[in-house]
C-alpha cells in the first residue's frame, strides 16, 4: 500500500495544536517515513494537489473562509479529524458567542483600548475579506467529523498515537492521562 | 423607598435567613427589586450585594426592572397549550400592542410566561398580580384588558368564586376544586384535632411505629417510607424541624392545591403529629408563590389552631409545644426538591445540596429536619386516628392506602380523584371520560409517557409510581412537538445550573427535539439523545437532572414510529446556514451579504 496522505489546516485557532503536532520531536522523522503530507502549513502546500486520506483541522469556524476551507477538506479527505478544543467546541474564540456581532466588531475596530487611529471610524468591509460569522461554530456542526482529539492543545503523544493507528491500521491504545486533564 | 425597605427588613427581624420574604415584600411593593434596593438590603443585613443578588436572580418572580402595574404571568405548561393558550396569548398581545416578555411603554401591563401554576384542570390559566385567572378565552382577555385600562384592581375584575373554601372571605378566588372522587383518607371525613389528640396519648415511639406499620410512603413522588424517615430523625439530638413541601411544581399536579384549600387544618395537624414524633418544636410550610392567594387563609387557619390549642404551647394540655410558619417560594420548580427547599427557606438560591448529610441529619438551619409532602401529612392524621391496620387494608400489598391523582389533559372530567393504589390506567381513563387516547403522561414530565399497549399497568409504587400527575394526551396531538418539546423547554428553564450535565444536556436535548420536529433530524440523533440522556441521568446531583431526559427517552422507547416518521436515514445533516450566519456582520460593516463559493 502506498503511504497515507495527510493534510492539515488551522482555522479559528492559535496554531497551538499545530505546535503540538511538531512536539512529537524526533518522531517527525518516523512520521515522514509513514505518511506523505499534502496541503498543510507544515510543508506550505497551499492547495490540494490530490485526494488525501486524513485531514486534521485545528480551530473552529469564525468566518466564511474557514467554512470554505473546511468544506474543501471534507471533499478532499477520506477521514476528517477535529484537533483540539477550538475545533471540537469553538474554544476561546467562541467566548464571543454570547456577545452581539456588532459589539464585537466595534470593540475590535472602534472602541477597544488598543485601537489606534481610526478617526473615520472605518470598519473592514472590502469584498475580498472573509466575512465574520454570527458566532464561532465547532467543526462538526458544519461538516461530518470522524474523530475528535481533545485537549488545548491535545498532547503530542495523543496526536502521534492517533496518526500512527490510522496509518497502520493498528488498534489505538490511549492511556487515561493522555485525554483526561483533571 | 429607603424607609419602606428598612421597615420591611425590620419586620423580618433583620436576619438574612428571611431574605426570601424580604425580597418578596420589596418586589410586591415596588414591582421590582432594583439595584438600589439590593444595595440597601445588603447593607442593612450586613451581607454582600452578591449574596443578595445570588438569591434574587435565582427566582422567576424577582425582577430588576419594574413589571407592569398589572403583571401577567401566563402558564405555558402542556395542558395550558392544549386548552388554547396560544389564542389567549395572541389576544393579550393584540390588546396590549406588545409581545410576551415585554412591558407596555406606559407601564400599565407586562406579559410574561411562567411554568405550571397548578391549575392544569382549568386551563388556560394565568396569574395577574398574584391573582389566579382560569379558563381564559379571547373574550375574557378583552374584558380583563379593558378593566386594566379603567384601573380596576384585579380582585374586582371577577365576582364568581370557586366552590368550597375558594369562596371563603379570605380567599375569594375563581379557582375550582374539581374534586371528582373522595376516598376514605385525605378527602374523606375529617374532624379537626382528633388525630393529634390520639397521638398525644401515645408515646413518640408509638406514633412512629404506627406510621411504620401503616407502610405509608411519601406522596411527593419519591415514595420513601415515612415512618423510617421519622425514625432516623428521632434518633438525632437537639433542635429539629418539620417541613411541609407545598411547592407542587411538577407540571400537571394540583392535588396539593385542593388539600391546602380544603384540608389546611389537617396538614398542620399532621405536621404537629410529626413534630411530636420526632421531638421538634417548629414547623415550616413551604408554599409555592403561585398559591399566594391562599396566604391570608392559611394564616387564619394557623391562628384558629392556636386558639384551639392545637398549635402553640402545652398543646391540648399535654406539655407539647409546636408552632408553624408559612414560607413562600418565588417561582422555581427545583425548590420542590427537599434540600433545595431547605436552602430556599434559609434565604438562599434553591440549589440542591450534596447528600449525605441527609435532611434528617442536617436540614433546615443545619438541624435535623423531616420534610414530607402535603398529602403525606394529611394521611398521617387519618392513620393515627384509625390505626395502621385500617390503612393497610386499602391499596396493594406494597402501596398502602389511597392516592390523590391530579388528572388533566384530553378528558371530560379533569380534576382531583382519591383512589386506592392499584387502579389500572385503563380504568382510570374510563373514570375520567377519556376516549381516543394516544398516551398518558404518568407522574409529570419527569415520569414516563405510557402507550396504550401498557394501559393495563397499575398505579402503584411497585408498577407506576407517581406523585399524582396524570396528563391524558389525545390521539389528535402531535406528541413530540406539543408534549416532548414543551417538557424539555421546561427542564431547560428550571435546571438550577449547578451540574454541568443537567445545565447543558437539557438545552442540547431540547435543541435535538426541535431539530426532529423541524424535520431536520437524522437517525443517529435518536441514538445520541438516548446516550446523552443516560449521561445526564448518571451524573446529575438531584432528581431533576436524573429524570429530565425521561420525556425524550420514554417516548423514543414507546413511540419510536413517531420519531422514525420524522427523521431522515442520512449519515450526516448540517444545520449550518451560511447566508443567515453572515447577514448580521455584513450589515454592521456595510457590505453586501454575498458569498462566492
Ligand atoms: C426537581 C424535584 C421537584 C420536586 N418537587 C416536589 C414537590 O413539588 N412536592 C413534593 O412534595 N415533593 C417534591 N419533590 C420530592 C422531594 O424532594 C421529597 O422527596 C419529598 O418532598 C419528600 O416528601 P414525601 O416523602 O412525603 O414524599 C421533588 C423532587 C425533585 C427532585
Ligand atoms: S485548542 Fe488550544 S492550542 Fe488548539 S488552537 Fe485552540 S487554543 Fe490553540
Ligand atoms: S441535577 Fe440539575 S437541578 Fe439538580 S442540582 Fe444538578 S443542575 Fe441543579
């Protein structure tokens, strides 16, 4: 069998989950023996060049572009994984969900203490820009998700074990400490 | 404002333990408990504003902004909806020119919903300034609204009163008793003082033994053996309390309302018997705010009993001292849960406690406390009077005596029925004149939804235990939409929020049911609902969370076809609507809501 192909993306996340992927340390050498990477910030491939086996996504959807990327992943990947709290539940960005969008945008561009000069009170509305959604959505509310890897970020060992299990077809054996944090 | 509030605080002895009463009086006086009032109460009681706010924000009937001069609280329980609530709602909104949840700009009228107010046999019903209006229609609403415009006091808006004590000078309510069947215990013959006189001629332990031998089990729903509860409490030392649970919040039950109206003496007498048995000197009747119309009457009965020396000092010359006060709730179903009821009576949020310790060990004011339901105390009086053998002669082997049923919904004769335990549902349906029945909701939303194939089952603790709520659901009803969804909305509103699972899953389950009702559900949603309901049951602290998934789980089990007809056989279905999701932000920043995909 040829090597399984992996794609990854960070949507409304902090890239912490991707850092955790890199935290597998020297096992990254084994990883590239085991799998091939396609679209991903890790190898900087920007668009899908072929059908992939595993898509790993960090972050939820806070804007129209996130939704677009997510749907593209669903189309191009056989298995889709929500990686981390933001992807699974919306995470920190979803703290805005209880606040009206208008207030969020005004706080960010007009009234917030860190807003610099904006005398004309311009709000970003160029048609090229992604559009902010009414709230931050977890991935599974938009497309079907096959697996969830919890954590903020999920531990490197958990990501490693999950990817290896999927790539080799071996049974996944997760010690309690890898997914419980209390 | 300041003097008035201070005088209210004074009248309750300046103790934070009476915070509920203080807040209720302030709300009644000023139509709200404003932030200023909160500060003042906090500083006068020597507690923090957060302490006062904690309690204030927990209860439905405390508001920060003033309610209207006429505050309408429309009952939105299942039976109210069945009997035409939406017409009544529509007429109120039309007349007032506002929506539910709003107050008219001139402050004349506010419209709000509230959970079951204990009038399921005479719906649609509403509270207006704490006065009960039953069997509302569009015509009646028009008349009420015009009376409001004329500034009539609510009490003057009607002149026909219900039967029995409902017409008493101190009650004067339009509420009807609807007693359809009297048995030999709670609604049978009753002579004030006879039971207590006999109890006082026995030793405390003999009284407890008599109750134990009667096999009486709690009538509030959980069915705990009453004698055993008393025995546990009697073994504790020091000050003790007797509390009567008259919170009657389970949608569809109203039998305690009838006992409170017609058997007030008997309830208090039963509490005194309990006080004598366990060695308590004080009792508290926790009465739901929805029954505020009974306040003056209950207090007059207490005064009468003191006059007759059935309460007070040296009762009936036997050296026993016992007195009772009435504590009001302020609109919270969970306060019917015994430990939440204690918290509430202490002036706190009605959040259930962890157990152990149980109330019989550490209850009200951290003292050993016996809590029983209204009907339980009434039964006690007759058991003492006529003996445990007499009592055991009624009902079934495991469920002795009689039970009051509150029967409502699609039947000809809704009302209160005193039956012997052991009657089948089929016989019950015949008794109330119900035909073409799709289901019977036994024991309220937290109970089970029973299909016709199980109508041969028995109303008894060993088969179908119930606090008495029976809602008959006719064949023409949309069971999932009209009943299950309504129940889940109820639980979502009434969860106290302490446990993560009860707080979240009630909302999630309600959303899932809505998804199914809207035709967007898929098969796996049903499996998810069952699994999540099970998690909620296993991980919630009190009975509310432990049973709140029952409307969903018992209907998926018993009425699977109804669900299957509504869910798709798809692997996945998203509810996400991009156009809706971007509308608002495009408007805020000023760009067309176009999406190029
Ligand atoms: C959410 C919830 C609501 C309850 N509501 C009531 C109620 O309104 N009246 C009542 O008597 N018991 C109610 N109970 C049961 C009480 O916790 C308690 O078991 C009962 O008052 C004990 O009295 P009994 O043994 O005489 O039934 C409720 C329980 C739960 C969990
Ligand atoms: S889950 Fe945590 S680490 Fe991952 S993107 Fe969200 S905030 Fe960052
Ligand atoms: S189960 Fe629900 S109502 Fe009961 S304590 Fe927990 S959160 Fe509160």
